[in-house]
C-alpha cells in the first residue's frame, strides 16, 4: 500500500517559510502556530508565572516577533530540535518582555489561527510545574514537550475527524472517539459493538483503520514541523516510539 | 478542538502504535513488553497455529532494497540453530511502513530481572558461561550480535538461557543511516556522527534515546561508539560480554552483602577488565577464551587475565584445597601434641 508509506512528501515549515510563494508561507506559518501556540502560552503561564492577560500578550507577541525577526530562517536543524529552539526563543523573548510588548502592539495579529486562550487556560487546570519551585531545564523541556505532543495529537484528531467526514466514515470516528479518546477504563470492543449494533470484528477493523490514519496524519504534521529528516526520525521516536522507549 | 488529557494522549500513543497485521499471517494477541528499539507483542501465527513473539521496530522503511536485505538477514539468522539462541522466524513490513519480525515466544524472565533471584556467584557465572556458549556458536558461523546486554537475554521457565535479537541491531543501524547495500557497515559511522552533532539539553536525551537504537551505552564497545567500523568484529561482542559479566558480578543482591566482596575479587575484575579493554587487540581473542577464564576461575585455577603473585597463588591454593589443608594442619597439630606429651 504505497499510499500509506513514507516518506512524507509535505514540505517542512522551515523550508516553506523560505518559499517565495506567499500562500505557501502563510500555510506554513499557520501550521506552526496551530501546533505551538498552546504549548507556548502554557509555558509562559507556568514557567514565567505570568498572569493570563500577560501570557496572552506575550504569546501573540512572540509569534509576531518570530515573523519580524525571521527567527525560523535562523534555525539550524543540525544544532537542536525546532521545539527546543522555539522554547529557548520564548525564554529570551519573555526576558525582554518590555520590548516584546511594543512589538506585540505592532504585529500581534499576524497569525490566521484563532487563539482560543480561555480554552487553553481551562486546560491548564491540571498543569504540573510548581511555580514556587525552581524547575530544572529537564522538567521545563518535558513540560513543553508534553504540551507540544498534546497539541500535535489534538490537531491530528481534528484532521482525522475531517477525513472521516469526507469519506462518510463518521461512525468510524465516533468509535475512535468513544474508545481511543475516552478516559473510560471499562470501555471494550464488545461494549461498543453492542452499542453500535455491529459485529466486534467491524469495531476492530474500524478502529484499526482510524488508528492507522491517525498515526499517518500525526506523522505528516510532525514531518512539517521538523527541520530535517534526522530530526523527524528522532521526534517520531519521541512521540510514538516513546511508547516503546 | 477536543482537549486531550494526559491519559488520553498516552492511550492514543499506545493504540496508534498497535500494529495493523491485516494482510499478514499473524493475529495480534497482546502487548508483552517495550524497549528502546520497539515493542514486543504476543501474536498467533495463523498458518502454523502457534504463539509467536512479534516485535515492531520504531523504524520505517520505504525502499524495497532494505526490505529485501531484511529478508536476507532473516534467512541467515534462521540458520543459527542452537539451544541458547532464539532465531528470527520471519521479517516483514506493516502497511504503515514499520518493520516487524517474529521469533519463538519465550516464556521467562529477562536476565536483569532473573538474577535478582540468583544469590550465588558461581550460579551467576554458570549462567554467563551459557550465554558465552551461544555467542561462541554464532561467531563460529560468522554472525555477530552487536547489542548484547542483560535485556537481550531471557531465562526460560526451566532455567534455559536464550540470547535474543540476533543481528537485528545491525539491520537497525543500517536503516537509521540509510546505508547502501554495498556498504552496510558505513551506516554505523553515519548514524554515530549524526547522533554526535547537535548539542542542546534535549539532544543529550536524544542521543541516549538514539543510542538505544544504535547500541546500548555501557554495553557498546568503544569502536562501535566511535563508529570505527573497520574494527567492529567479534571482539566488540566480547566487550559487551565483559560488561554483562561485570553486571552479573556487581548487581547488588537483595539479601546479602556479597556483591561488595565480588567487586573486590581481583581475579574476576581482571577478567572483566580484559574483556572490556578499550583496544580490541588487548581483549580476549575469542569468546571461548573468555569463557575458559571464567571456567578456570570457577574451578579455582589460574586465569590468563591476571598474573598471580606468590601470595595470590597461595591464597588460591588454600581456597581450592581448604578442607585438605585444614585436615593436614589438624593432623600435624595432633602429631606435634602427641610428640610433646610422649616426651614428658
């Protein structure tokens, strides 16, 4: 099944932002913002212990500065992961927040991605960095990575929902939602088969398809968010291989 | 957009990793274990109606050459018929591009867990000798392991020792660097160079993570770690065996303080040191030489790894013949006492 296989052919955002095609640039930036705005916002809230409004301004300001200063063009995949690079850029930006605030006023609305800050704030309820403690660089990296994986998976789930809708497989997505996106430990294929009045084998096949597509979509998005093949393989191992590693 | 809790993210990660075995002869049963290179599942071989271990590797292949090479490697590995070796039955590719292979399903414990129940040093060393037997057999057939470590050794329900994951570390290394068929070993060098490149805090973790794929830090020989492919040969496996031996000797026991005494055993330490010499030329030339030394140690005989002083020789002689020496000393003491009393 060649269609299911690698290599991913979509451009990396790092290459795409250098494109001369403005539409391609915008698409790349939107992809990047969609994946990173929530991790950045939550990171600013917790790592820098900033109140909600400040964190919102800083998040928008950071992405504006990223555009103004062409930070992505300065990223070198050989030196670090894109995720780490962006986190360090956020640190440096927040440390310089007064200047950042001015920039935010000039270009804070440059992204086309709707930033749902109240939702992000709600998600922070269970966050685990203790602002009173001195977090280690590892715990900060871990926190940022966890939020980034959450953001990546949420986008992939949304893409999967759209795909299922396009292919008239809404029931498959509902099964996926009920089983894989549920916190219910008691859920079983048998229970789903009974609820949906379908054989267990159909539930198995539907979930198998949905998971394969979810994995493919998540990896495609991940490929876009990496600066090199090597980084992609490392990140793919961290995101999916970490079940194994 | 739906918020995904930590639990959901973990569940998604696990479920998305479940292999889609449609189109293969295998039926997924359950997840058994996970490690640095991939995840092991129990599966049913529907053709032969038997339970097998199916390992899905965290690498993706897309090119036919590599798939062909994997099959060729699998055929070579299938020739390793030895009671201490778990050969690969089958190698294939999932529809999402991940590589999987199947092998005999071994019911037992990994060596690093199993030895917690083995409290006697001689028993641990005898276990080690059986690992050496399997590795020596493979070396005699021109197969290197390249990723020997306690986690790759299983001890079965009847005490049988089985060495797993033969040759696959090599395939993985080649895959991760995209080495060509003509120059399979170059992959090690490329992969190592890649892993040594960047230098941020995440990278350090990543290097460790990648190191698991490329070989296991602590058990990987220096020439493998350096990517000095010209020097990677059976003495690289001997280095790993030396590290395994050291692990068996110093891994603390839960009930006794014996491990400290073992660390202080200069002969055993000399054997480990010789096996794990930085320069391959200074290591044991063959696995048989290493196991011969361990056997001689067990029998209380001198070993090639250590030049003994007269004191060492005497101590070893005493340890080997303790009862006889004590009997002779007791006999002589009695004779002297009798002599003294008879003169009075």
